[in-house]
């Protein structure tokens, strides 16, 4: 299984979870786990996703999530799990 980590940070507003989830589903990514928190008016969400069945290239999903983030007024980052794990060890 190929996995990736998605992080979302920004001001809270309706539609953030729906927008991110729809983009992932449209790209054949499966959400394995999700955690979200609202700190005052700041929304944060982390997702672990299965990217094994992605039809498009990973970079295309990165671009689409960036566009969704701009539309929603949040920052969305995605990293392959092995890169995320390597970065967290530094």
C-alpha cells in the first residue's frame, strides 16, 4: 500500500472537509484516518490516505489540492508517507 499524509491549516469555514475529501475521492485516494481540531478560529486537519489507486500522477494531486486550498482559503500540503517520516526524524 502506498500512503501519504495530508495537512490542512487555515481559518475555519464551512466546506473545508468536504472540499478536501471530494478532491481525494475524485483522484481515487482513500482516507484511512483523519484528525481535525479547531483552535479558536484556526482549523487544522491531518489525514493519512491510501494513494495506491491514484489514476493521475502524485504531482497532479498536489496541484489539485493546492487549488482547492486557495479556493477555500487554507493551506493544504501532501507528502508521501516515507518523505513525511524521514522529515519528522530530522
